[in-house]
């Protein structure tokens, strides 16, 4: 059974390494982590608590936790690309080929 062609072109592992080593990418990923930490701090310090409305407070904390998870996931681009099989990873050589080469 033939594999269906990828809808989008894949990137190589080398391209990912170059992209992750780029100073702009590093700065962006660092900012995502800071934003996640800011959301966690705001939830822990009571900045998003409304003492007159428990439902609103619950909703704000719930939203903050979702945002924290989103910033954490966005800060792990290689995992996201892997999830959608967007990184080309060459298949391992067959054992027969290794024996013939070795």
C-alpha cells in the first residue's frame, strides 16, 4: 500500500538545527517562555482573582492555565513539527544493506 504524499513539504533535520540556532529564533523561544512564566506568576499572585466573583476567577485561572500550556507547546517547535510529520527523517538502513556494506 503506497503512502499518501505529504500535503506540505517537509523540512530536514539540518534545516531545523540551523533554524533553532538562529539568534532570532532563540530570542523568540525565550520570549515564549517568559510569557508563560508571566501568566503563571499572574495566576499565583492573585492578579487575575476577582474576590466578588468566584465564577469569573475560575474562568480567568482556567484561561491562564490554557495560555501557559499553549506557550509551553509553542516553545517546543521540533515536537510540534514531529507531531505533524513535517521533519524528514530518512528511514533507517535495512539490516541486509548494513551486512552487505560491512
